[in-house]
């Protein structure tokens, strides 16, 4: 299964936040949308990603004193960001996410951001594939 297939099923809406957005405002968007990551833009260009983990880390580090802190202070910058192509295979992307220990990955197609997937998305697709294989094998055995 390709990542494109996962995005067709999941949807490809990508929510973004400006790099100057405050940490509380960023957390509020994540909470309201029930998501764990936002892509970060600067003048309409992708410059990173901010996750709920980043928010928790800064809360722990500052003792909840977020005065003057912005997304730019806690985000993973684009030069350190792993992205996948829409035509990449799910198993490959899942292996990278597990090996590199991150939960969210932007998806590009012809250089444009077309989605954002989570480790839950890739695991769910992998489980569906395994269930289909089990079903096929159990029918074949009969």
C-alpha cells in the first residue's frame, strides 16, 4: 500500500501554524482539532513541524513560563525534517518512523505538501494488510 492510498482514506487536509504563533495558541489548535502535529510556515513556505511532544518538552523545561516563546523556538526545522513521497510504500515509511523515533511525517508530491501522516496511520494500514493476508490464507487452506 502506498502513502497516497493512506491519504485517500484518511484525507489530506494539512493544518499549519505560523512560526511566530505563541505556544499556548498552538496547543489550543492541536486540542481543538484533536491532532498531534502542525506544519510550520513562514511566508507560506514550509519551515518545520511542531508536535505535542515539543509543547510538553518546553513546558517541562520552563516550568510553564511561556512568556515570549513562539513556535519557532521549539519546532523541528525543515533541514532536520524527514518527508515521504506520496508514492512511497507504507512499510518503508513505517520503518523510517520507527527507526528515527518520530510520530509524524509530512508527505510531498512533486515538491508540494499533500498531507501529514502519523505512526498510527501507517500502523493501521499495516494491520489492514496483515488482516487481508490472514483472510486470504485461511480461505486458501480450505
